[in-house]
């Protein structure tokens, strides 16, 4: 059996992470997506509200759900696509701590689009507003991933 893989997606909101997932031909019977956004989106639909309206109150449950998804996937030896911003070494280190050494870890880097394209992409997601100061913080706090963090491979999407 092949070594299980974990793809850690690295990029700000609107950089193309979710689109990349949708365009992959993973064996979905043995691949899971770990994402807080998916949980918040689902809860928003269930409550008839927007992502932004429930984000703060739902995030603790979303993190717990994402963590359980990863733990269950590791137990089952499934591949993982970790769909979060992961723009800092510290945020990625938390993920590495959850993965056993038998996982091959691939960093998938999504470059920040130019200002106009980023604004267009963010605007195309109604009900999912990210404050400008949060976006500036993520862009300004970007830390380029390196193999020294533990990645077996780093690719730019």
C-alpha cells in the first residue's frame, strides 16, 4: 500500500485553494478534506444564515469537527487535503503535530492574486466577508513554507 499523503494548502482566502480541490482527481474513497470553512458553510445553510453571520459562534465547533476529521483519517490511513490558510510556520506546525511520520506531506502554495483579482474573487462570495484588516494581516504575516518545516515536497499551484 502506498504511503498516505497530506496536502497542506497554503494561501490567503481567495487565492484558489477550494477551486484547486474541486479540480483534482483524487481517489475520494480514500481522501478526506479537513476544513473549517466547509463546516461553517454547512451550518450557515442549515440555519438559513450567511457564513459571516455565524462565523464567530460556529468556529469552535468547526475546529473540533476538522480535528476529528484529521484524527479519523489518520486512523484509517486515508489521504488528507487540509484546506485552511496555513500562511504561517506556527499554523503549519500545529498540523504537522497531528500527522504521524508515515505520512508524506505536500505543501501546496497559492500565491496571492493581484489586488484587483483578489477583490473580484472575494466579492464573488456573497455572505462571506473578510474584514480588510484581517486580509492585510494574513498577507503581511505570510511565511514562505520550507522543507525544513517537515514537508516532503512543496509545489506552487
